[in-house]
C-alpha cells in the first residue's frame, strides 16, 4: 500500500536537515538527522570516503556555507519504516555538485538517516595537486 502524502512530506522535512547543514556549513542540523552509527560512502575529488558519518560532519563544518548552494530533495521510495531519498546538490563549497542517496529508517516515530552514499559530478572533481 502506498503511504499517504503526509508521510512523504515527513521524510522530506527530515532530509531538509541535511540540506540546511550543508547550506549553512553547520553540522548541527545533520546531527539531528543521522543516527550515531550512520555510515557514508562516496568519492570526494577522486578519493574514496567511507566509514563514520563523523567525516561528513567534519566536511560540512570545514567547508562552510555558500550563498550559491542549491539543493533538491526527492523521496524516491517509501515503505512504512524505510525510505530512500535523493538529494541533488549544486555548488557545495562554491564548486562541487553531488547526488546523495540517504537511506532513512523510521525509529521511534522519527525519520532518521542510517546511511549516506554519494556521487560527485565528474565535472566538479578537483585533481590532487
């Protein structure tokens, strides 16, 4: 059975914490979304990043916000207690475009993120100097 539209909105509102953290360069909002045990996987400027979500928090806090940052949230799938969210990011840190996939789980009535996997658009990869 398809979930009600209100539940899709609840997932989107949870994912907005991710976007707000990136936009403002402040991980405090994302820390409300991700569980402590959350993991991340992806390539940042050609280097594999994987492990604890703490690395994402570090990246957000280190890079900072950018007024040119834009994002779009799409709830791709939603089945009672699990959801897949795609976040399109443009101009993160003034130069990077990402496609993020957030695996969300409804825990104690709240949508929380348990895993983040991402792709950096190839035209925004900065070669190691």
